[in-house]
């Protein structure tokens, strides 16, 4: 025959508190994972934008080089100086 022993109120309270903490950890880890995934998507988006920027930068540099040759551009004055 199985013997059933009644837990004390303190033991029940301690176990209930542990269970609540475990639930809290699960929720927080879930929230953290969601944030990490969101950040990863943002990172991937920024990498794509950076690649587009680099492509555009190279295209513009090539166009200006074909038009003006080698030199230095002064954006403040809007001038090009041949080297």
C-alpha cells in the first residue's frame, strides 16, 4: 500500500515559488529569443542595404572616373581636380 504524506504549507509555498520562477524563466527566454530573431532580421536587412550602397558607390566612382579621369573631388566646393 502506498503511503501518502502531506506536505507542509512552507514546502508547498517553496515548490510553488520555484514553479513560478521556472515559468518566469521560460517566458523571459522566449522574449529574449524573439528579440534575438528580430535583431538578426534587422542585421540581415542592413547587410543587404550595405551591399546595395557599395554597388552604388562603385558605379558612381566608375562613372565619374570615365567622365573626368583620375583626380580628387571636393564636395564642399563641387569641384574636380585632375591628378
